[in-house]
C-alpha cells in the first residue's frame, strides 16, 4: 500500500514519542502489503475496524492509541487522517474528523 503524506507519521511520532516504535512498526508492515479489500486487510490486522468513507481504524500499541486511515483498495493507497490516544479517540467523530493541516507545515 502506498501511504500518502508520510510526513503524518513523523508528525505523530513527534507529538506522541511513546508511540514511536509501534507506529513505525505499523507503517513499515502496512506499506509492504497489498490488499484488494477490507477482508484481506482484516486477515492481517484482526483488530482493524472499517467505518464510513472507507476509513479503517487500527489499534496501535496494545490499543493505547488509535490510527484512522482512509484506504482506497483499487488504487492501493492509504491516507493517514488522524492519530491519537484511545481517550482522545473517544472524543472525536471518526466519520467526520479531518486531516490536521499542521502536518503539512511540520518539519523534521
């Protein structure tokens, strides 16, 4: 899968340093995969959930964090929408949360 806006990973690592290893492991594994549909993705990521707008929610670091990714299976592309703690996740609407524009300004 082609993960679009890879800068998002670096942004969220800077924001949540204790999630660095787990987020990098997810990214490195996910980027090497090719999924034709959600069922194939679910076989590898059993804890993943699909929600509206082709968004998939991943549990990261033993469910301490949640990652929301928009996945286009036909184009084999994924777009990171949001990452945060489980507690923060409980306070958002996963179907309408938007990409943080601060990510585009982020410099490593």
